[in-house]
């Protein structure tokens, strides 16, 4: 349901249908990963200290956004 909702929001923001579905899938996947990590079911796949990860093993979103430009 989250995938559908995110896809509809993306379409209303002007993304084409295929891109909106991809964004919806990404949002749902990141949400599921975040929930699993909070429950202690997952740990980061990339060790702390690798590019894109902070010292505590948390995603460095500023770095990732900078790489996307």
C-alpha cells in the first residue's frame, strides 16, 4: 500500500508513471529497512567508515545527495 501511495504522490508531483512506480518502490523499501533496523533485525550492509556511511554506521544523506548532483 505504501508503494502505491508513494507512486501516486510522485505522479502528482509531475513524475512519469514508470518513474513514479520506481520511486514508490524505493520509498517502501527504505521504510521497511528502517523499521527492520529499528527492531534489530537488520544491520548496515556496508561497514562503518565506507563511503556514504557515517562513523556510527548511519547513512550520510548529505554525502549521498552531493553525489547525485
